[in-house]
């Protein structure tokens, strides 16, 4: 092949490779396999090696990167890369709208362009005559770092601009001119998928190296590698959100059309909203969906859609008046520990609880956080008076994640677990990491047992919450859970805040729960070490309460997931005289429905863990459907887990699944499996 023929082949290869880059990275519609595309790139590389003067800066082969840099050069931005004002609540959005309307009255009726706020690294891409000239980070907004060599390794970023789709005629002519001869600056976000983030952290962990805190840190660190081959290995992505040059666009929404036509990924969720009410609704919808996205999203960006009005609104400080970052309610924040108290649970476990200065986390006011046990208090070195970082994610109760020791006041008080039960003064025993009150008649244990019995996952008695149960106990109307079913309207009506109608409703709700499945009945008994999973396993394995109360320890140990400690706890519970009397009393009022003999369903052998809120059913319904299909619903993620089903506002189970490489599916796919 002579040079002329090679030149034609090289040009064609570049065109085809760039076309398929666009299909794969922008439209997510690949037409060639990775192997086939790699083969084309390999051929191009061989031709360029043979004819070095055919190499150009925009060639796909130049994504490989060059020699490691000693340092990054500084780059002054053509126009400042401004930051945005953060808002967290609908009231703050309305205040922003009022402020901009005072500056420019026409903003009162302005429409907004709303798009996802990707949690990545802001990037400026400058193209000269259609070819990527340099890429730079935001830096301080005025001056950034030149990371061109690294950014060239990101497949989602075109090295040469080309029009792929239709745009308005006036804009098309401007773009064609600038691509042929001129400057175009594109701004966007370098990001990394949650899946890739998880894979990299697993590799780090396996190699005994430090894992990365979050995808944003990993993306930023990857772009700022002095060795671009490391950047290339990280599989970074890029979403464009702005055009810093005039191509005839009148609206910000038109910029997204232009960016897509130029070969960039843009936010598919972005939309025009007519007013602040629609904007608030859009942000709420995105917050509910956020866990389903491939990327971390921490809010939305809203900008006045009319570019001329946007410019008239000007800049306040370092932020444009015409745009805001409307962030999601934080899942982590700081507050002060005002006291530490001990809570006695239904099994006698003593749990230290921090009383906090009330603070908003994830849209909920939090004033208490668990400290789990004495070991955790020592690990955190938390004291009364400390400023702490508190987190709450999805289905996880608030907990203290760290102490800001630099803010510890003089006189911050250390906390020590009590020597005796703080409620009944009984002796305590150490059960692993847990201190336990062994007094079965402890008033605190008794109350917690009653709360548990009526709770949603057990008998689910509507209206019978802790305050009502406290009133019933304090007035001597109940001694144990069986007494709930002996209550009459006349017993309840005289209680404070009760009347004839509310009393009737409560008694009706209690009577509606006289029939219950064996698994939930077992859970309601409050047997030590018997949670939801174990109750289900017992019900499925033995099929009736009569059989369970007659079985030996050895027979209990034959049940999957039940070991010696749990087996002895169950065996001893059913041989305790006090418990036997309670069961007789309860059985006079309750009909226990034995489970049907389980058939081998389509989910047989599959273990599911649910996290977050599902839209089409409650978590209890989802678990029941899994069991009916032959599967197993577990509360904990392990290497044996088949799938983690992620709803909205997921918690630590999602993170653990990612870490272990467990398949995570959304509600839509879960329904298909069912």
C-alpha cells in the first residue's frame, strides 16, 4: 500500500471509528462489537506507525496518551467558570425567584431549563477549527489546570467536532463556520459510573490498597494523574452541559441540542419547566429516581432559559444570579451530642443512644442516633458535647459516623455503660458485644415487646402505637399482648384523647388481626435471636406451631440458617412455664394460618435483599411474593445473595452489594423476575 492509498484508508478508518464512538458513547446504540471496533483501531495504528506523517491530533489513536507529565500547566479560562448558589428546600427556590424578579421584573414569568447535577469534575474543552486544542479543570474559576493529554483518553469526548443531527438553520450555519475555522468551548462534567467505581474499589481492596471515598473523588483523581495511561484505565465518561461561545443560540435549551449535534452526551432527563412549582416537582421526581441512575447525582441545576435575560441578571459574588444548584436533602450533616442515654430493648439488649441537637437529614428531622454498643463508643471516641457527623441513608436509622475532634469543647463528658439495668436495676450479662438485662419482667423489656407485637411487620394493628400501648399499661388495662384482644370499647374510650369513635376504630383494628400467618405469629412472640428470616424458615420447615413446640434442638439445627445458639434459644422459650401460659392465652384469641406447602417456584434457590422504597408494593408484599415464587427474602447482603432490589432512597445494603459485586436490579426488572 502506497502513501496515497494509506492516506485514503486512514481518513476512512477515522471517520468510521468516530461514527461508532458516537453511536456507543452518545446514543448508547452500538452497532459493532468491542472486538470489531478494536480491530479497526489496531489497523489505523499500524498504518500510522508505517506512515508517521499521517498522524493528526484528532486521530483516535491519540487517546492512548503520551509520556507521564512532571506537572500540569496553568490555563486561564476564556470566560470564568463560575460556581452556583446551592439551595436545599422549596422555600429557598421561591426566594431565589423573588430575588431575580427584583433585578429584572421580566424574570417573574421566566421559564427555566432544569437538568441533572452530575457529581463529577467540571471541565472546559476548547476546540480550534473543530479539533480539540486543550482541556482544563475549573480550578479557581479563573485559572485551571491543563489536562488535555488525560482528557483525550475519554472515549465520550470527540477529538474532532462533526455535526451529527439537525439543529435550527441559523445555528447550523454558525456551527459549520466555527468547526471549519474558529473556536468553540464546550463545558461539561467528567464522571464515572457507579458500576465502574465499585469495580475499581474491589480491585483496590484486593490489592490491599486504599479504596476511594466516592465516584466524584475517583473521577477527579483520575483526570489529574500525571500518567495518562492510568486515566485511560479508569473508563471515565463525559456529559456536556454548556456552550461558552455564541453559535446563534437564544435559549439555554438550544445549547443542549447543539451539544448533542456536535457529538456529545447530554442529560436525557433535562427539560424546560414553566415556573418554580414545576421546578420543585421535577427535583422531587429526580430525587425519588436517583438511585436508579448509572451515575451519582446530587441535585438538579436550574437556569433561566432565556440567555439574554440570563446575561442581564448578571453575577452576584462568584455565582450567576440566573442559575442555582437545587440539591437533594443531605444524607449526612453535623450536629452536637447533647446527651447519651441507654435504651433497653425487648430482648434486654442495652443500646446507647445519642440525643442530638435537632437537624435535618434526608428531609427528616433527626434528634436521636444509635451508638450501637460500648465498642462503637470507644471506636468513635464520642463524648457529650462533641460535634459529630450524622448520617441517614434509606432504610438505615440515623447513626454517628465520625467526631469532629477539632471542635470538641472543654469539659466534653465521657460516657460509660451502666453496671446494672437503668430501668429495673437487675444485673447485666455480656453477650458478645451486647450488654443484656436478663430480667424478663423488666418494665422496659415488657413495653418494647408489646410495641414489637403490634408493629407493622408482625400483627400490624392500625392505631396501636407506642403512645396508646403506654396509656393501656399505665391504666392497668393490659398485662401482656394477649390482653389486646380482650379490650372493649368501654375500656378505651375514657382514656385521654380517646372518644367513642376512636375507641371503636381501635377495637375494630385489633379484631381484624385475629388471623395471622405462622411466620408473623412466631416473630411476634419475641423469641431471642428469632427475626423475620428465622421465623419464615421455621414456618416453612415445620409447617405448624404444634410441631415447632415439640421439636428437639437437633431437629431445629437441621433448619437452614439456624445454628446451635438460635436452636437452643427457641427450644428453651417453648419450655418456659411463663411462655407456655402466655401461648395458651394468646391461642384462645388468635387463629394461626399455617403456610401452604411450598412448591418449587421460578425463584427457587434465589436469595433477594430489598433496599429503599418500592413504588408498586410495600416491602412486606415484595417479600411475600418472593417467598411464594420459591425464593428467599433476606435482610443482610452476603456473597450468597442472588439479587439486591433497589428502590428509591437506598441504604448501606446497596453500597455493600456494589462492594461484593452482587447484581443490583431496579423494581422494573424485579417485577419481570416475579
